[in-house]
C-alpha cells in the first residue's frame, strides 16, 4: 500500500514553495494561512521567513504531520470550503496544489478571500497542463479575459526519472 511518504510528495511539490512565498511577499510578522497545508512544506518555509503561520487541512494525518514538521505553527483540521477562521484575519493565504482536489473550488476561493484583510494576498499553485478540473478552465478563461499575464511557470523532476511535473503560480490581491 502506498503512503504519502512513498509517493515523495515533498520532492514533487517542494520546488513550488519559495516562488509562492516570494509572490506573497512573506516577511517577518506577516500572518499567513496555509490552506490544504498537507506535509507543511509551506508552513515550515514561512516560519523560516519569520511569518506567523496557521495551517488547515481536511486530513487528520496531514495535520499531525504538519504539527510535527512545523511545531511553531497553529494547525487545525478543517475544510477549505468552510474555513474555521474570522473574516479579515490574515495578511496572506496560500494553497499549494490543493484547489484542484476540492469539490467546490469557487467556494474555497471565496473562503480564502473572506479570511484576508483588505490589501491581503492570496496565492496558489496548480498543475500544468490543465486537466479535467473545471477550476483549470476557470483560471484559463480569466487569464484570456484580462489580457496577458506573466505566469511563473516552473517544472521539477521526481528523482532522476524522466517524469517532469509542471506547475503555475498565481497571486491575487484583495482590494
């Protein structure tokens, strides 16, 4: 039976951590929420930058792993579509590769927006090229509608195999 460790998720997703934290301008004292925090790569890296961090994940096993990797973070079991946090409580919110796994992506985006303060930033990564998810089509349609966008497109290799994983980083600012 496969486990999260055997799937080497950190190897596949780790290269996306710094670009998204950079896009969010994560700095000391900033309040960051990591939505679908998974293995806590984002939480740990944000802590290293001096941010105050919270994480939320639906899977209790991922919350336990996050608490172990990033003990200074506050990590809770919760649903990205009904976040257990107050309105406007965060300077930034991040979601590394989580949106494409959620059943109601529009609701999850609305929830992320709700917990941001005015002027806060929401950033997320998605796999490329787009798959069957309606969310991928929504992102592409928004980009086409609003003109050219400079996407931070990256790729990484899983060990030394021939598998190349590509992703894009997006960052939105709340008015």
